[in-house]
C-alpha cells in the first residue's frame, strides 16, 4: 500500500510540474501517436493487441504490398475504416483540442490517420461556441485513412466505404485509387513535414503522447525541440527512446493523463 501511495504521489507531482510548464510555455507543439487512440478502441501498431491477423503493418502499409496484393491491402484498410467509424474521440483528444482552441501558440501534429483529432476539434469548438475549429486540426503527417487518392492523377476524394466489384478506380482518369496515407518507404508531403519541423524548432515545449517514437521522420520532431533549447513532456504507458530526455515523463493512459496535464 505504502509503495502505491508513493507512486501516485509522485505521479501527482509530475502532473503538476507538467501543468506548470505548459501554463508558462509560449509555443507548444504536440506530437501524438497511435497510443492516444487506443482508448477509443483503435489498435496500436506495435502494441500487444494491435497487429492485424498475423501480418505486420510494415508489410501491408507499403507501395510494394499495394502493387502485389491490392485486394489484401484494400481489405485491411476497409477493415480499419469500418472499425474507426465505430470509434469516437476520447478525453485525451478532447483535452488537446481544447488546449489548441483556447490559446495561441499551440500546434497539434499527429502520426495517426484515424481523423479523431479533427472530430474532437469540431465537437469541442461547438461546445465552446467557437465558429472555426481549424486551430485544433492537426498536421496529419501520415495522411488520412478516410480519404482516397488516385495513384495516377493524385485527385483526392472521400473514401469509398465499399467497392462494387473489383478495385476502386478514379472517376476522372480511371487510375487505381488508394487510401490517402503515407506508406513505409514513401516520403511525407514536404509542405506538411516542413511545417512540422519549423514548429518543432520554434517551440519551447514539446508534449509527446502515445507514440513509440520509432517511425521517422516524425520521431525526430521532439529532438528538434530539445536541440533548439525546448523541453519535452512525455505521456506514455511505457518507456521510449525519448523518456530519458523528457523534463517530465508521465506513465499512464493518455485519456486520463492529458485532461489532468492540460488544465489551461
Ligand atoms: C520516409 C500510415 C523517406 C499508414 C504510417 C530513419 C531512421 C529509421 C527508419 C527510417 C528513417 N527514415 C525512413 C525510415 C523508414 C521508415 C521508418 O521509420 N520505419 C520504422 C518502422 C523504423 N519511415 C518511412 O518509411 C517514412 N518515409 O521517411 O520517406 C525515406 C524513404 C525510404 C527510406 C528512407 C527515407 C514514412 C513513415 C510513415 C508510415 N506510415 N502510417 C497506415 O497507418 O496505414 S506510420 C504508423 O506508425 C502509424 O501512422 C503510427 O502512428 C506510426 C507510428 O507508430 P506509433 O504512433 O508510435 O504507434 P505504436 O503502436 O508504435 O506505439 C504506440 C505507443 O503508444 C506505444 O509506445 C504504447 O506504449 C503507447 N500507448 C498505447 N496505449 C496507450 C499508450 N500511451 C498512452 N496511453 C495509452 N492508452
Ligand atoms: Zn485519377
């Protein structure tokens, strides 16, 4: 009992320190990963329950997989789209949306493609009587699963929820449609990653939540804030390569920790 009390007192102290750092920060950059959507019911990539069937995402989320087995890749994305459609943003998404809506100098960046930050931005803006939710829309480094993109003419459209027969084709040029996400081995949109790196370099605080910090170049953003003299606050269930560099490292679930850390 004694040890538990000590642990929770320490966590309480860390939450207060994180809270104080955020309160006095001028520019805050937030980087989220799959862990912030875990409590909404969306499996993470590398977590225990996360992998799809026996295949690894790194094998399916690649242009090679799409070239060789487009139907299997589409089956995986349609399965994920149906799953995400049943999920809702959690208290962690909502707290981050409120932070970005309430004060200037906050930029959300996400590796996630599930669109839950955008949905939280809309509901929190409505609840706060703010007409435009844009300030809480994240930079989506890896794209958006619910959008399709034509492999030939790059036209983007709302994702097709099901395919009549065979693989979906572009209405403009007949090219094969793909989910509008960045696959392993593909470069990120230079405008988006450029904006993210600029914000990471100018932020005095980087709040990183729910990421194993393994996927680059996203994983290098927090180190850019550190190198530029900023500090790191990490929220994760486990240690990552960032943990030793964090001013405050909060171990626990993001849906319960983020609302406590962000009381701005
Ligand atoms: C590129 C879209 C140029 C698709 C995704 C430099 C060094 C090393 C490798 C590379 C490098 N540069 C390039 C690479 C190769 C590669 C890469 O990084 N590979 C990794 C695996 C080593 N990167 C690329 O290919 C990138 N392209 O750099 O282009 C280039 C090209 C070729 C060669 C060189 C350069 C493109 C990467 C984009 C891939 N697309 N998603 C789709 O989703 O279908 S990435 C995918 O992983 C998701 O977006 C996911 O968000 C992302 C990162 O994973 P995490 O979000 O961190 O999720 P994960 O499951 O790993 O961890 C969850 C964490 O949450 C855990 O720590 C867990 O403890 C925690 N957690 C769980 N529950 C909770 C929680 N925390 C709090 N509360 C909870 N409840
Ligand atoms: Zn097309």
